[in-house]
């Protein structure tokens, strides 16, 4: 029996293990879930031990734990570092879920639960692949290092220090990450570009308390109105970000890159239907695929001020706040963009209010080398598992660990995702296709095979 055959035979067991994993509400952003986050870390460690990893531990950090596992099969074998995260986004708004977010169900061929695609299902596919080798061959064909963190959804604040502290035990030839989406159903892809992130919060303060709008409205500057005016000035009429200097370091797309992206455009109607939107919008002069993966953006993620409860309360609010995220492309620097943004917002502030701008977290953009042993192994593995060659894509999201692994360990990453564009990441009714989960296990097995044949870098 081969590892591939064993994984097919064990498909129901692999699915049940994923459902068990998904029942743990490991929401890293909410302090009340700290015990659940640790429980998820212990679950991953226990599964790694059962999968055969001889060395497994759960390392404490100033935040949530990092799970480390290592299987050193031979000193001259290539080594792959598999990264994933066990923490998940908050499930709110709960009323929009068709079923409870931490009571996973299989519906219409997909697992529905918070964390199903981001990232528990994709992570577990790799552990199941190692388990298949353990059961059939006794060991995987390459050295495997497993790093699973619990803070990815809050910007990985503890990971850099942990990587530096354990650098010697993390030596590898390449990193393998599955936390991205395929181009579409049956269309595997390898992500070769990720946008970075600068995440900011604006607070506008006016009077020292909420005021009666009849007594003071029209005579005192309203912080909510001032904030709205600031936010409305962050884009021009063509959809470009208006922050001075924002585009100064943006790499221009080559004709070849634009042609490649044009082939991935897909159906506009299907995209809008998946988004639940009536029309598309964005920077003029660029296609949807270009705007999503290769151009920087600025979006308001949250707004709050004044009375938002039921019924009427006529107040002039004392303060108003907004959260704003900017997705960045090479060679934009999140710290520099944060400074430019802060200066511009303060310049826009009208008289009569005070404005504070703070940076919450950031991540650097990343571009991967397509011609490496690990990338070639991943392309062959996806072809074998899905029956068609993968396409190379850029993704609009940010995965901070990609830049961290490069700067801290000198590791290039292969982004071999098994999700789909409509998996509702960070939204109600998140899902993960059962067939993609099983094919992901097969692709991971095939990657280890191909990497064993030619995985040494340099």
C-alpha cells in the first residue's frame, strides 16, 4: 500500500479529525477564548504525535502558544518547514450563520465552520500526509519541521521573536504554506505574490461629552461628521488612494504580467454574485484581477460613534472612530505608509476637533521565486492531485509569516493553497470543500515525494 492509497482509505477518519478540530473556538483576538486557543494548540500537538513526529512541543510566548514538531529522517535529506495557524477569526455576526460556527456540518459537499478553510483544514492536510507516510513507510521521505502558531489572525506579534530564539532548530530548504485559495474549482494555483498590510485606527475627539443636538448642533463641530469628511477624502474620483506618496514605491506591472493576469479574469457576474455586490469598483485603468492582487488599496473596516441603539437619541457625539486597512504591494513599506497616512489624516482634520492616528499592525508584501526546487515540486504535486497544471497567481490577502520566514530564516515560501475564492474567509458561513481537503492531503503526499527527489536548494 502506498501513502496515497492509505490516505484514500482513511478519508473518513481524516474528515472526522478535522470536524473535531473545528469544534474548538480558538479565537485569538478575544481574551475570553484564551483557554480555547491553548486547547487548540494542544490538539495540534497531540495529532502531530499520533502522526509520528518524534519531537513535539508546545512553546509558550507572550501571547498564544506555538506548536513545534520535527521529524529528522536523515541529515542529507532535504528539509521542508510546514507552517500553519490554529487560531481563527471571531465568528460575528452570529445571526448570519446558517448553523453555529463552532458546530461544523458538511453541507453541499463542503465543511461549514469558522476556521474550516482559514486555516485548520488546509493545515491538517499536511499533518495527515505525514501520518500516511508514518503508517505505510514508517517515515516521510524528507525531513519535516512543523510550525503552527496561534496569533496569525492578530498579526503574529510573538512569532518573530520565537523564530529568532529557535533559529537553529528551524533550518530548512524551503517553507510550505497552505493558507491561500485556488484560482477556482478544479483550478489549482501557486500564489507567487502577497500584498502587505498597514492597519490603522483613527479617533476624532470633539466636546468632552455627548451633547444635545438641538442645543449644540450647528454651533459645535461634530466629530462623526468630521470623521466622515476625512474618510471621504482618502480616495479621488478615479478610485486612487489620495494619500500623498502612497504610490511612490509601487512596482509597475510588466506587459507579460498583465497578460498573465488577464487570463485569470474569470466571470465578472460570478465574482459579483460571490461577493453579494451589485457592481464592481476600484482604481481606474486596472482589471479586477490586477486590483485584487497587484495594486495597493485602502478600505474602511469599521466605524463607530454616537447613539447606535434602538430608537432615537439626538446627541452630538463626543468622539468618532474608524479602522482602516491598506493592502500593500512590492516595494511598499508598512511603516512608511503608516506615517504617510497619519500625516495626511491629521492634515485633513478640520478645526474644532482633535485627531489621533495609531498603527495596529502591519505586514510586508512578498513575491516568490517561481523557479526553485520546492516550487517545481509543488507544481508537480498539484498536477498529480488535481489532474491539471497549476496557474501562478497573486493574492490580495496578507500572510505576515512569509516575510518573517525570509527575513528571520532566509527561507523562501511555497504557497500551495486548497481553498476556494468563495470560502467566506473572515465572514459568516465559512466553508472548505471536502474534495479539496482530500486532494490537499494527496497533494501534500505528492509534494514530499517530489521534494525528496530534488529539494536541496543552493
